[in-house]
């Protein structure tokens, strides 16, 4: 799924999270982006960036495979000064 992270950001995300997702055979993954994320965690940047993209993934461990619908995330286009925030939350 392409969401707007560049190769370095994707590699850093995977490097951080893959080692932490070892307790369960499978994980349900729920992305929370931009305005949805503001309900949980506000972000204030001064001076404001021209564009920003915030994405957190909520991980829920499970012992058996479950087919989930693919989430829809609008692809992000960078323009001018850009802020990128990625993160994750373990739900278990």
C-alpha cells in the first residue's frame, strides 16, 4: 500500500516495528491518519509546515489469520516544507 512515506521513512518504520512484533503469529493492523489522529494526539508545529502527513498504526496481536478489508489511505503528496510523523501503538 502506497501512502506517501519515502523509502528511508518506510525502512525506518519497518526497522523499528518488525523487531517489536514478535509476541503473536499474526497482527491486525489499523492505520490512523491525519485528522483521525488529531482526536488522540494533537501536534503543533511553529512555524507551520506547508504540508504534513501523520500516520500511526495500531497493532493487535492474534493467534490465527483473519482476512481484513484493505484500508483506504489517500496518497500524500509533498509540497514545500513538509512534516512527516509515523508511529504505532500496541493494543494488547
